[in-house]
């Protein structure tokens, strides 16, 4: 397929659920085209994955309720690089607190484990600890390292998840959303940059719960994403009766996380008339990262961003195109720095 046709085909797929003529969408479309042309120049552009009905077998699992899902033993996967970095730090007699916080804050699962413990009565009033640094200060550096390392588990080698779900792409998407949320907080909520970052990092943890607890559901979810053109959250609601945002909401509520984080994570795939400031930033960041080519699944879709969201994020509409371009460059620079820090190819 010629390069330009390949790019246009990918753009049509990525923006099939968006209104290309909308003011907020036009800037995302333009930056997506730039991103795809850069990929072509590096010979890295892959076509959207298209399945036929014969590619994906009929569902072979029993539907379970959200309550039953949360009672399962959670097998949450993650990339190994932050864990290796943390292991190296643990070898010192007095590990650097800042470096420990940075390593933990690069992994959604380790971050969730630290905040879960910090928000128990043993350390603080539930719902009050919003940041990794705050949690490490309460728990202590060495205990935090041990807890974070203990939270790290590998994927079962026989799981369908290993074939249908890219943990590395999930990690990239989570880091990108975290970075963009932090950037929005600089405008909309100065002083809350770290809590916005953590929320962005953890917003899709429900996906790891679903893929770890019900790995066999991935084939059927892909049927709805690829063959019906549904976004992943809608496919999850169709197949399972709930989506990963609701799973994250329920999980973090049970773990005593701060209310505003629970709310933002639960509503990041919905478009209610009024989102919380954190929820608005989360929704904007999620769509921006997908426009930047940093989605989680094999196929993913950009949705329209209402103008009122920009107003809540303190981004004037006239500044939006420049904000999108700058954020795209800064997000890629951040991800390159992460890759360099953890010696990723």
C-alpha cells in the first residue's frame, strides 16, 4: 500500500468515531497525521488490525458480575523495567527518596500498591494520600521499595492476554496520559500536578484487572472493537456488562483512594454534562494520547473533545492547536527520556 494511502486509511480508522470538522478535533487530526508521517519516515507504520469473523472464535467464557470479578485474585501485569530500577536502588544503604518515587511512579501497579497502603488507617485517614511522594514519606523509603517490588507479578505464560494485549503499549499510554494530565494541571490546578499525574497513570488499571482475571474475554472484545467499530469501553459493556473505568472506580473505592481520583477514573470514558476538573483533564489527556498514536489496544479511537472541556482546563480555544502541538512534542520527549532511563530500545 502506498504511504499516503496507508496514512489516510489509518487516520480514517483512528478518527471514525470523531467529527473531523469540529474545532477541537481538527488539531488532533493534524497532529495524528504528522505522527503517522514520522512513523512512515522511520518505516514503523503498521496498518490497523482488521479481523474477519473467522479470525476470532465464539466466546468460550461465562459472564461474571463486577462484584464477582473484584473477588477474584487479581493478577496485574506490568513491564519489568521500573522494577529492575527499583531493585538496583534497594541495594544501597540509604536509597535516594526522589529516585525511588520516580521509579515507583513509572509503573501503574506499583503506584496503586503504595497508595492503597498509605490510605489505610495505619498511615493516614483513607482518601487523603494522592501522590507517590506523599505515600513514600508516610511508609518510609525501604518499606515502600519492598511493597512495590512485592506488588510486581508477571503474566501467566499461557494467558490469552499475552497474545491479544500489549502490556508495553498499555504502559506507554498510561505514562502519556499521566504526563498530559500533569501539564493540564499546570494551567487548571497549580499545586496539584503530582496528583493529576498519578490519576493519569492509574486511569486504565481496570483494563489490567479484566485482562488478568478474564483473559479469555479479549477475543470477544476484539470482535466488537475491530468488526463493529466500537471503542473498547463500549465493547466491554456489551460483552461483560461493565467497562474498565467502572472496574477502576469500584477497585479504588474499595482501596480507600481519594474521592476525586475515584470519580475521575470512573468517568473518563463518559461525557456527562459536568465533569470534575480532574475528570475533565483525564478525558482530554486520554483522547490526546490516542491522537498521538499512544493507544492501548490493537485498534483505538479518538473521540471529540467538547469545547467546555478546554474552558475547564484553562486552555483558550485559540491556543488549542498550539497546545496540542507542544504537548505532542513534549510527551514524546518524556517517553524517550523514560526509555533512556530504563534502557529500553
